[in-house]
């Protein structure tokens, strides 16, 4: 390490110490920002201290949960791991997470899709896990083809990286086809059975990535994910290297069997977790695939999963005044639709508080709320609906057009207060986009909420 990178590392570590020990603030990004300002090539220098390699987790939804489960599993196998667990997923956040210590076995890093072009060429990860691609933050990210192009270029700049891709997502497979043509090794994971899920009203990807013909499906798991093929035969779901079958998914949790295909075929193993949703099957399947490629055995992975408890607002459960409050991130149409599906699995009467902000890190364009299937909530007995956030009025209008009478609440406390006339056995689901998530979590903690 040269003088410049040594100074940059020292400055970053000092910033981390000052933020954490003196100011008691998050040190997830600023140390990396300071260090990169001194040495823009520092991430590549820090990658040299990794004895085994690195894994990058990328995709529109589910990055943080998948990344943290994966990091916990690799750590449980006896490895030292550097990880950006709080979700600081651009180049400064990844650099901040790489600063501690003189060496480590693995880095497990979540990456923003557009930031892969900065992260992959520097880090040169052993594996890139691509979970899914959905429309998200259109004013920043643009349409999905721009995101795809960015990831393809990032992989081209890291030629020894293996792409571990969701084979059920045509948009991810579009990336995989192009990357494979340029020499990238590709492994695919997916669900190998029909889960009999209702299709979303506005699918993300209807057409072949090669010829533009409308795709045909044997079945869909959710959104555009499923067993797809082009009627012209030039694009289809690839053979899956990691296959989930025997899937059970509801609000209490998920479980499924994983079979690994290929040269080292093995008997299926059962994976289970006490947090739910069909989308979580994909997240945990991806984490299992990457962990096994990193040498983690099935028993160690399950033990790490048993010990994993969401603490970052993603499907986090609280008890406040005897009432269960479920907090989750929902920052785009697919995310909100999957939360609606999760609520449909809960037979209890309930309340739902939907908070949408329009800050720069959310995306200032909130027109995406019109692509959410709020109509599925119509007629639910005993349902109380609240709208919040800086765009509460927009959410309220959208719900009105869906046939739902929602009232505006300025806080979780206000929403809970308005549920005071109904039994505490009725839970409140709180669904927020990105910038509302951590303030809402902090409010729940201030209200005395304890993890349920």
C-alpha cells in the first residue's frame, strides 16, 4: 500500500472513530467518502487484504436481508467477514466497510445497481449475486435497460467474477445472456414448481429480451418471476443450478428444499426461516447458493438463519401496548404488492399505515403508486388504512381511486391512537419507502416497542 492509500486509510479510520465514539453517529458512509476523496483507487487497494475473496449482492429488492443473512452464514462457518450491514451500498459505503482491520477472509457487500460500475472493477468480487430487477427510482435510475447495461459493463470490467443470477427473472436473465456472451461464468437459482400465485396487475417484463415477442409462462411466482420462455425459442429460463421445491411461505415464515445441480450434485436440504413471503424464498435461496459456493455447509447455513433476527426495519415485529406492529420496507410497486400478499396471508383484521416520501434517496417521482394493486385490499373486513409521509395526500388519492377510504396520519403514534377502539389482537402493518424507514423504526422504539 502506497503513501496515498495509507493516508486515505488513516483518514477514513479516524473519521469512523470520531463519528462513532465522539459524535455517536452512523459511520456507514462518511469514512469511505473521506478516504476516496484522498485516494479514489482505495477500494481496490483494500480488496487486496481479503484472503478468500468477496461476494457482492445486487438487485432492486431484498439486497440488505440477503446480504446480511449471507454474511452471517459465512461468519458462522468460522470466517472473518467485512460487511456493509446497514445498507450503505454505494462506493463510499463499501469502502467504509472495508476499512477495519489489516486482513479478513471475505467481504460480503450489498451494492446499489448503478454503483456496480464503480464497485465491481475495484473490488473484483468472486461472485455477484443478482436478485431481481424492477422499476425503482425512475428519476434517478431511469428505465431498467439502463440498469441492465450498467451491470453488464461492470461485469465486463471484472472478468473473473461469477454471476449468480435469479433464473426466474427475465430481466436478470437478459443480463446473464449478455454477460455470458462476453465470457462471464453464470450460475442460476430459482423456484422449480408452481406456487399458484395470482399475477400482478402491472407486470414488470412482458417481452422477450432478444426479439420482443410476448413471453409465455408455465407459472409465475410473483411479478415477472417464474418459468418463462419466448415463443420463438431464442430466450427462456435457464437450467437452474440451485432449485427450490416443496415451498411453504406465509406470514409466519418460509421453508423449502434446495437441490444443487451440476457436477457436485447433492441430496436436497431443507431451509427454513421465521420471516415470510414468496420474495423471501428467493432471497434465502440466493443467500444459500452464494454461501455454499463460499464453502458453507447446509447445517451451518441453517444455524445462522435460526440466529438471524431482522433488526433493520425489514419485516421487523414490535409489540406496543399489547398490539403487534410489523414494519417493512416497500419502495416500489413490486415491493408493495408483495407486502399486500403477505398481509393477505394474515387472517386477522388489521390496520395498514403506508408512508411515502419523495426525498432524493427515495426518488422524487411517486407516480409508481398507481402501479400498486391496492384494489386487492378492497372489502377486507375490519381493515383500517392510513396514509403518511411527505406524499400522504397522493397516497390517499390513489387509495380513493382503488375504492379505499384512507385517513392521513402524521406518525405511527397517531395511527395507533386511531386504532384504540379496536382489540389489540388486530395488528398494524407499517409500510414505508426508504427515507421513512429508519425514522419510523426510531419512533417505534421511542414508543417502547420491543421486538415481538
